[in-house]
């Protein structure tokens, strides 16, 4: 009885740690999306310098998962939960890394001679879509909501369309202004980073379905 109680207490603690990590990552992505619009140097540096928090949380959660697996040898739904946490934990850490990449790109664009050329490129719709996908996938995971998880898949094509729009806009600018390609390429890479966050939120949605149904779902990116 004591071992069973300890096991489920550890699962509850693990779930709380995962929830804390999801909140950190959601905040990081929202701030990264905001600095694309504002180019706020203070916020850019804050995103870059606080990356260690998420790295430490990710390592802590992974170590807890491995310890629980080794000590309790869980089966069925408990095992599925732990496998899901390990995978989602990794996805969240990578999403946070991409947010740092966005901050670094924004910083580079801010000092580029071509920064005026890209002022007309609007990332707001794409950023809103990506942050919404992240929230939906995490809500689907927390609430065990398979229907919501499947809705995330439907939004991925919209993100790809936004990325393609930025690609063609940048290609056109480079054609007319080939002298300073660095800032232009970094602007396209902002779209690419946002797309990668969307891809990883889709992976989280897939894990939410696995947690509930025990079925491995894979979408084609």
C-alpha cells in the first residue's frame, strides 16, 4: 500500500512539474512572438538569458521519469503517462530553444542595413496562430481532450501558408536589393522558426492522443 501511494504521489508531483514547464514555455513563445513586432532589446535579452530555466526544468523532469520507471516499473495507463511526459518534455525544451533562436534573429535584424526593407512584412497573424496552436495542444494534453488535439492538426497548413508568403516576399526583396542579404535571410528564418514551433505543437497534440487512446498518431508535415 505504501509503495502504491508513493508511486502515485510521485506521478502527481511530476504532473505539476510538467504544468509549470508548459507555463514557462508558453510565456517564452508569447514573448518571442512579441519581440518580432516590437524589437524590444530588453525583452530579446531576457528571452536569451533565461533559457537556462527551461533547460534545468527539462532535465529535472526527465530524471524524475527515469527514476519512477526504474523504481516502480509502471504498466498500462501509468506507463503511457510517463512515456508521454518524456516526449512532451523534450518537445517543450526544443520549442523554448526555438524561441531563443527567434530572439537572436530579431537582434541580428535590428543591426542589419536591410532592416528598413523588411518593415512591411507582418508576422502578427502567423505568430497568433502558432501561439494558439501551442495553447490548444497543451490544453488537449492537460484535459485529455482528443478532439481538441485533432483541431491542432488542421491549423498546421495555415502556418505553412504564412511561411510560404514570407518566403516569396523575401525572395522578391532580395531580387531588388541583393546588396544586404543577411537581414533578409534572418527575416525569412523567423517564419521558419515559427513553423518549427507549430510542427512541435503538432507533435504534442499527437502525444495527447496517445496518452488517451494508446494509439500512435503521426501527421505528415
